[in-house]
């Protein structure tokens, strides 16, 4: 075949025609908001199964369902379906007032009976609610008018806080009983700001605004959330204009993209923290080794060099947003003190103390790199740590079996900001999430679980945190900052829980 | 008769292979670290809660007992229920299979088209600069893994010249209800060219990323076979008869030279399906591979088992089909 000018032009025209058939639309005015999300949504029932306790997907649930008690973007508690709540005088009963005039997505009225059914179902072990250990602490849930009451079987100071947290959602009794679990999974309805219009597993969910939402109809009438799990693809999605909002991109890319015309960035601290679990085995039974390890880490340096400044160094498991945060508790960076402590136990740069530190690689931003940097800092003072990389699944298994290495990097989320769900579960020996078995810490924590005096309870947790910091029983590192990129036409309100909520987005 | 017997024997060995795969997968995923129960433990879980969860998912039994229960279900078409997705595994994998098959078939077609063209051009212009350029191109295509090609394509056609979709399989805004999960074939059959264009716009980059390394292999092998064939007597005879070189290559040399390539394409097709795992993830393509990664991350043992068994079944069936095609296309084997 001879290549003539005519045939070349024909070929070029054909190629151009083919290339444009699948061209995405790049509308200037945003009619349909497109979000490139970093995780998949496995299941729609927010109250059962493993998805229910996955903090990263709560944003999806909060778009469709209502929590009993919502949290404002700063983590303070707001008024939701439950407008008011409390304990009776002797704390043997709880009461909740249910908002009137709320409807489900199918138009049915949301009533106090729905709240009774949701709470009773959550507290029944057979239904598979993973937080049943909390919900099961009340019984005999009843409704009278718009007031719901329940008898307290076991006092739980954080009961109402859990109503803003994992599995704390109200589901429609009548609809659920009509369609069953499978039917609900296929066509979920809630009372939240958005209704599910179309759901393709592993691909996208298309949401339609709930015009009757009690909190006011959302500004964007249609929202498509694409599940784009690969960070490089999310960067391409926002850079190409295929998505209007994305999150959890590498910090370097965040800085590069927000400097471009038409793309803006917001980076705020969220309730996730990075920490190093210390297991009280082998050399970690020696307080000098633990304290030396803690004082040898320059957290600010790690935040600045590895996370481009996006992180807040912390010294306890409480972030500044949490109720039991105490800014007087400090674990200073002091390598000389580390050397002195190690010398007391017969260790030093020439005779280093040795142990293993476990970490994930790529599960959280720069997790492996942070541990590498920490090991480098430790080496300078006389600690020789060997890095073992593992998958997050192995971490959970080892932690539950109390067989983590002497040191293990992990991240911890606690959007309700209560000390029980941070220090409590992480440091209380019997918890499957704790590897610390020290008796003194156990003795300090045990009475706090059921403490009815709130001021005394919080003071107690602060004392626990101080003790833990002084004894270096865990090494808190930093509070994560969540990078969110969005086009200039969208205004994004970040939520400290880390949930990206489309109903908080408006046109700018 | 002999062919039928060969097919029956092959089917039997396929069944044995699948059983072996099932045993290995079942045992291995239970032995490697990462207990699914540990991943779903709530903060305040007690020993009783852990025991209840283990019983609920059947992990309180021995591996042998678990395997027997699972196998008896499989025989009846029940592959269990996914832990993370809370749906029947058979339904989940069968819903996803069409997406992966369509992607793999399109990638194969692209690979054959590109690789075949390169081989024919290289043979036509053998011992010239054009052949050198084709060899260099093939070498480069082979030395870069498919996921890197994916990133290059995203940069080129997703960001710099954004003509194709970066993620997904179909645009959420398209209004169509499919009756099957073979979207591409169904859109073609229903003459919905708008949908077809959208599907191609989504599929183009992942398919090309998968196709590039295979195209290079096809180009190299087919060109080598063609060049060897070009020296044979019957080719020389055809040339003596006055046939044009292009006709000699396509009508005389190609039918004989294609057999080794066909075998290779069959084997490589199974690797290509395996390659979809990473590529589907990169492009957020809603296929079996993407689901497999989630299943592994979540330690969703029933789903992992279902996906691996299905992959194994595809691999053995593809090999079976290739063997049959080889017999049909090779007269010496057909008349043996």
C-alpha cells in the first residue's frame, strides 16, 4: 500500500473520530458533582458485618443514613434525628427525643418506633452488629410519642457518643422487614441527605439529593462517587477534570496540584493518629529502653521531612480535638536523655539494644518511610531495630493474639474523641486491641469504664495518659492531616472524622 | 472418536487439577497470617465475642471439616457467602466475570492486531531499518510491565490529552439497563452505539496496557516463524509463480508460521487474564481482578476461594481450547 497524502488524512481523521467517541464531558458549570473516592463500598447495611466497623467508608453511610446523633465538622455533637437525650437522675434509664416530621427516602414517616427497632436490633447479638457490646447495655427499649426510653443494664458513659460512631445509624423498620437483608442490600433507603440512585459494586455509586431532608436539601442534586483506589489514578482524575473532588493523594502531589489553576486544596487534621505499639515483652519490659525509644524520636522532623509538614506531633493518644487532651503532658525529643537512659541499662551506641519493629508499607502515607527514619534516629542513641514489614491483616491477627513484635507501627482512629475509644481500648490489657499488659495501667483504667461522674472520668483518663507517657508504654507520633483536592467551582468543608461528605459541599 | 476420547481425558484431568487447586488454596489462605475474624473485632470484643464470630463464620472447625463443608457446597453450586460483601460468592464472581472476559478478549484482539501487523511488516521489510525499528519497539514493549504502560497511558490519554476515561467501566450517567453483564457485546447486539462508544472509552486504556507486552511477544515469535518459512521450497515456488511478496507472506507463509504463535497466544492469554488483577485496580475497572485484591485485603476467604477456582477453571479451559484448535489447524495432527 502506498502512503499518499489522502490516505494519511483519512487515517488521521478516522483516528481522531475514534479517539473522541468516548470523550468524557468537561462541563464548565458543575451540574453533577463527581468525587473520586479512595475506597470501595462493600456493603450497604451500616450496622452489620465487617464494613460496619470500617471507619473509611462511614462517609458513604452518612450520606444516605442518619446517625442517631450527628457530629459537626469539628467533632462536636449536633442535633439530628435525636434532638435531645440524657439519663434519668439515678442513671438507670436513658431517654431520647425523636425529631418529628422526618421521612424515609420512600416517603414513609420516620417514627420513634424506627429508633426502638434500630436500637433493639443493634443490641441483639444474633443480628451481627459488631458494636453489640455497647448497644446491648440497654434493654426494654420503648417509645411513647416521640420519646424513646430504655433501661440501663450496665452503665456506659460513652453510650450516647457511640450514637455518632460506628453502627450508630437508624434504619427503616417497616421497609427492612418488608424487603429483608438481601433486599435492603440491593435497594437501601435511609433518611439521610442523599438517596441511592445507582450502585455498581467496585465502580461507583450515584446519589440523588433528598429534597425533603430535615436538615435542608443538599446543594448538588446529583453526586457520583467513583471508587478509585489507586492514588495515581485519583491524581489523574482531578488533574484531567474527570472528578471535581478527591482525597488521600500523596502530599507531594497535593502541593503540586493545588498550585495549578482551577484546582484548590484543603488539608486539615483528622481524628486518625500514627503511633507505635510497645508490647511488654523482651527488652520492652525495661522502662529505660522504652523511654529512650520515645525520647529519641524527633516527631516534628518526621512531619516536616516526610509528610511535607502535613501532620501534628502528639505525645498522648489524644489529639487536641479530644475531650481528654492535656497539653501539659509532653514527651520531649531529647537524644542525650535517651543515651543516658540506655546507659543505665547497660546499652549504648557500641552495645545497642536490639528488637524488631513491625510496620505496614503503603497502608498509610509514608508509614514505612517513617519507621525507617525512626530506626535511623534510634541507631544514633544505641537502639538497633530491625524492620519487619507486614500486611495490615497480619497486624490485626498478631494484635488480637497479643503477639506483636516489641514495637509495631499502627494508626488509630477515634472520631468520637472519647478517651475510652483511644487510650482505653489501645492500652487496657483485656482489650483485643491492646498488647500492653501492665498491672498498674490496668488498675488505673479499670474503674474508669463505668465512672458516672464525667469530670472525674475525664480527669482519670488524663492521669492514665500521663502515667503512660511517663512510663513510655506507647509511642504516639502524629495526628494525620487529610489532603482534599477540589476544583475551584466547589467549596469543600472537611470533617475532622475524615469522612468526605458531599452534603457539606457547595458551589463556590 | 480419538478426538472425543482425548477431550474426555482432558476434562477429567481438568477436574483433578481444579480439585488440587481447591485443596491448595483452601489450606494456604488459612495458614498464611491474617485472620479475618481479627480484622472485624470491635474494640470491646470479649473472648466470648471472638468465639461467637468464629462459630458464625465456621472458623471454629478444623481445616479438614471446613474443607468438607465447603466442597459439599461447591458440588451443589454453593461457594459460600462473602464475608465482606455479604452476598453469595457464586453470584458475585459470575457477575464480575463478564467484565474481565470482555477486557481480556479486547486486549487479546488488540495484541493480535498490533503484534500481527508488526510481524507482517517486519517480514515484508526484513533485513532493513524497518525490521530493526520493529524489533526495538517490541523489546521496549516487553521490558516495561503492563501496569507501567497503564500509568503512561493515563498520563498521555487521561491527563495530557484527556480523550479516554481513567476509571470505571461505564459512565454512571448513561441510562441503560443491561440484561447481561456482557455490556460490550450487549451494546453491540442492541445497536446502542452511544453506549458502545462509552464502553470503549473506558476500556481502551486498560486493554491497550494489557495488550502491549503480548503484542510484542506475538510480533517477535510470528516474525521469526515467518522468516524461517520464507526460505522453504513451497514459498519459493509461490514466488516463482509470480505472486507478489505480500501475497506470498499472507497466503503461503502465514498459515504454516502461525501455529507456534497460536499455542503461545493461548498460554499468554491466561497470563493476560492474570494481568487484569493489577490493571483493573489501576483503572478501577469493575472486574474479577479488582474484586480479588479487595478479597485479599479483607481476608475474605470464601471470596478468594471462589475467584481462584474460577481463574483456574478459565486457565484450564483456555488451554483445552488452544489444544483443540491446534489439532484442527494442524493437518498432521488432525489425520494422525
